[in-house]
C-alpha cells in the first residue's frame, strides 16, 4: 500500500538527506523502476554531474533491460558505465547454486565499488527497498558486506511508494513497469547457466510480450518451457496456443506448458523451501 502524500514526503526527505551526506554517488542501475527513480532523486539532490550510473550487461541481463538503463541515464543526463558480464567465468555464478544471487551481486557491486573508487565517488547505492526483504534474496547479504548505501530501505520505501514517485521525477513510463529479475532466475537451481539457455529464455519472453502476454515468465526446464502469466491472461494464451507452440518450439523447446498457479515472483524458490522443511 502506498503511503499518504505527507508520509511519502517524509520518506523522500530522509532519502535525500542520505544522498546529500554522500556528496557523490554511484548507483547500480538495472533499468527497473527502483534504481531508475533512485537515480533521478540523486540527480535532483546532488546534481547530475555528481551521479554515476553503473549497469551490468550480458550473460544474465536481457538486452531490453540494458536498453532501458541506457535510456534512463540519457534521460536524466547522468554518465553511464557498463560492466560486461559476457565472459564472466565465476563458477559460483555459472553453476547456479541456491545462493547464486549472493555471488552475482557481490561480483557486480565489487566492480561498481572499484569504479567508484577510481572516479573519486564516495558512495555506492542500490535501489533495494523494504519489499525486497519479503523474498529469498541472498544478494542483500553481499550489499551489506560491501557497505552499499540503500536509501530506500533505510527510509522504509515500499515498491508502491517508489512507483508513486516515478511520474514526479519525470519517469512516468517506469511507474507501471513490471519487475524484471535477471534471466538466471528463470533457470532451476543447480542447472548450469549457459548463453544458449539464457538467450532462449530472453527470446521466449520477448515472444510472449510481443503477443500481449505480459507480464510473464518463461521458466526453463528444458526441453520444457513453463509459462507463468497472470490468470486473467490464461484465456488469451489459449486462443494463441498454436502460435505460441510454433514460436517456442522454434526456440528449442519440445513441451510448452502453462502454469495454473499463475505468475509467481521467485517461483523456483519454492523448491528451496521444500528442501528446508
């Protein structure tokens, strides 16, 4: 639930004080609403010349999210540095263990910290917010270890709060943008991350979106594609069944299924919960 206008103003002021204290800040910019709005607040608070946006590209990052990060940085007038993960050889990432997110976040933000240090930028910040505490997110541990500034979390911003601010900071297009976790979140744990599998997922979700089936997830249990959609899109998906089957078969899937549970954030984490029970 979004806070009242007065409550939101109090949170925003708190966030701005944290950023002002930093002076210059490097922000991990994913292309989503959280980091995008944080970047906008920082640019207004500190001046765009005191904000450095850093985005990771390649491997687990969809081209559409890279394009979104570039567009946000250009729109806000902040410099963008790209960290290319295409040739990443970190086994703790590629082997896709249950704590992969920790290793990936640590890998990316360690590089952001190095870039910030070289550029005489005093703080590194992320768009982590209060709602992120409600899911299995080992990457949050890496942020804490690296002393990443988390203004939204410290000011108790929720995702709804951030969306409510998007238009105010001239990012209205982000207000209703669906959350887009990295492509690795579509691959079951312990299944190795390969460029082929990640590209297959990216193209499958782009296909679904092109047919108006969005938000969506394509969970890659190759040769099975498990499609997650909001239940209100089930009927539309059945009407497009033959086209979907043809297009996803062309991508290398043999079986295409529709998950009757609907769209579930982090649905692959359910297997971890069963293992721990």
